[in-house]
């Protein structure tokens, strides 16, 4: 049986900021859409209309999709983060987090939850204010620490500023090639580097997440 998807989406006055990412990703029978809104937003006609637009779209395209809602108190930032993470972790389906619209008071805690609960989230989608396009965001893992020697390996890869070999890194750091290979495997699992086989040599290069981690000294 195919896994279902739960879309958790911030919403304000514009339903397109939810429906376009959802339809871009793909809406299937049995999926769920959770609309995140401010707790005091129930009397706002424009907000109500946007939520009803989402429900109408779902009814027309996939009648067996559930639309639910979560209300965050705009004056309780940390509680908003806690609620968002609790909802994400409570889902047994694949979670797709949609950073679409809505007041900054709810957008910010939901965005924070993407970093803190990244391992529980299948995909993060962003609706562009500038172009109206939908893009997938890779959330870097800056929460779980890396060992000092692994960070040194990442620094060497970033400093090389191009595709480089395990042998070069081993010589640069004066450590065993097997140690470098182990570090690269860990870094690749975290999304900080990518590697490719070129003949008998394994070449490695930093990702944008890896460069950022070193640039801002996150570890």
C-alpha cells in the first residue's frame, strides 16, 4: 500500500500559496492537508475565504482528501514551535511542509520547526513571493554536532573549492585515507558533501549546505 502524504501548510489570505505547492507535489486519494493559521483568525473574512478555497479545490480534485487546521497563538512564539513539531511528529504519513503564506507570527515558528524536526519531514516546499513559483528546500542538519576531526575534513573539502580526491584530503590533513573515507561517508549522509567515482578514484565536493556550515562556523 502506497504511503499517504500529510501537507502542513501556512495560510493567510491567498489560497494559491497552498494549492499551487500541493498540486505541484501531487495530491492523492487519502492524503491530508493541515492548514496552519493564527488562533485569532477565525473572524477574518479573507482568511476564511482562503481556507474555503482550499477545501473547494480538494472537493473537486480529490474528495477523499481530509482538510484539517491548526491554530497557533501569534503571541506565543515558542509554543508555536512546540505545536508545529508535535503535529509533524504525530503524523505516520510522509510530511510535506509548505511554507506558503500567512502572517509572519505563524510563518516563523513553523519555519523553525523545519530545522528542529527535519528528520521527521519528507519535503519542504516554498512558494516564492517574487515569482509565484514553487521550489523544494533542502534543510541543512545544523542541530546534530559533528566530531572535530570530521569538521576538519569538511573544512579541507570546502577549502579545496573544487572536486578533490580522498588522497588529496588525506595528504592535506596527514590522516589515513580510510579515516577520510569514513568522514566523507558521514558528511555525505548529512548532505554536506557529494562524491562520485572517477575510475578507481573517489572524488568529493562540498554542497551549498556544507559551504554554509563552514562559512558561519556552525560547529
